[in-house]
């Protein structure tokens, strides 16, 4: 198929490769620990079609994303006469968050979206150059924490104890009680100590 497409004048353009710093010693060690914990939650199950892998405890995967009205793939097959003029990423944007769960009951492993976890809303803001929030400032720690509390309640009621996997977005790890630094005023440090 590839040879035929090339003969017809199509070209498939590949993107950049993974950055070398993604494989630093710290990242490799972290991935090793993560995978060891993930494998500890695996169990062999005998099914109708032989042995397969299941999960001991349900695993939940959550993520946020967005979709532009004019969203198109970055790579596509085109002839030299056909040019794609529409720019991806232009126009209104929809923000999306959802959680999916993988569970094993007996010999059957299934996956599904967690009930009530899919949220979609129209983007209201454009990203500022200094803005560190993901999705152009349309998603922050307060929104995520409210959504996550509802998710945890649903998970506890429907699935029991679960393992939750999430990425390292800044709003996933907000520090609510920051430790004082040298730049803090004495009154603020005293108030922080008394508050403990």
C-alpha cells in the first residue's frame, strides 16, 4: 500500500522524535517504579479463549484534552496538487475531561467511562504568554478538585478501592498549605506556625 501511495504522488510526513532528556536517569527510575506497581496489580485469569491478564483492583485513567472546531490531523496523505489550506487550532475550542476504568469480574476484563465523569465545556479564554495553566487558562486547580471529589465519590460507591492514574499537570498537584520561604514576612510565618 505504501509503495502504491508513493507512486501516486503521496507523501507521508513524520513528526519529530522524542527528546533525549525524556530518558534521564530519574525518569527511567520513576517509570521502573511505576511499572512495578502496575504489574503488581495484574492477575492471570482463565477465560473461554485461554489465559489472559486481568486487574486485581480496578484501575482508573483520567485526562483532560481539548478539540478545536477546525481540528484536523497533523499528518495526512495528499497529492502534490492537493494542498490543505485550513489551519488546525483556529476557531472556538471545547475543553474535555473524563475518566475511564478497567475492571476484572471473573474471567472477563472490561473497560468503561466512569459514570458522570465526562465533562465538556466551551473554552472562554485565549492563552496569555505568561499563563501556566493548561488549556489556555480554561482549567484550573479549583475546577479539577471539584471534579475529582465527585469522581472519587462515584468510584468508591460503584467500584470500591481503585488505583488512579493521572499525569503531572500543574493543577493536579496544587499545594494548599505552602511551607514558608525566606521571602515571607515574619508575621506571615508566625501565622503559618499558629495555623499548624
